[in-house]
C-alpha cells in the first residue's frame, strides 16, 4: 500500500491516466470521423450531432482533454495532499469510456 503512495508511483499513474484520456478522446473522435464516411452509419448522440453542426465538436474535445489534465494536475501539485490523487479517477474513467467508444466505432468500420 505504501508503494502506491510514493511519488514515483504516483507520477506513473498520472502519466497513464493522462495518456489514457488523450488516447480515448482522440481515438473516439478519429474513429467517429472515419465511421461516418461509411454508408448506413450515423451519429446517434444528439449532443455530438449539435456540436458537429456548429463546428464545435473538435474544440469541445480539446477542451475536455485540457480540463481533464489541468484540473487534477494542478490540484495534486498545488495542495500537496495525498488524497487529491483520487482526482485521477476522472481521466482514467473518462479515457476508458471513450476508448471503449473508439473500439466500438472500429468494430463498425471493420
């Protein structure tokens, strides 16, 4: 348990969380773009459709990446309290969900 609380371990977990977030969001975005070029495939999420119609989909995803990294990173660094590591759950969970969506899109493409 103490090994998890060490600084070296936390940095590894942070890097993994942030990379998972970036890979998930960008993978979902790119796989959706490719999938939408296929016949009979359409976007079912009305929120995403609205963002696409207003050309805000990419900026919104970039903001999600920036906020998803900046908030946990800054709070962990500025407070110095070990329990703020729990904020890494957001990039981990969000990244995993979006990576799952990416894999789903790839399954539709293939």
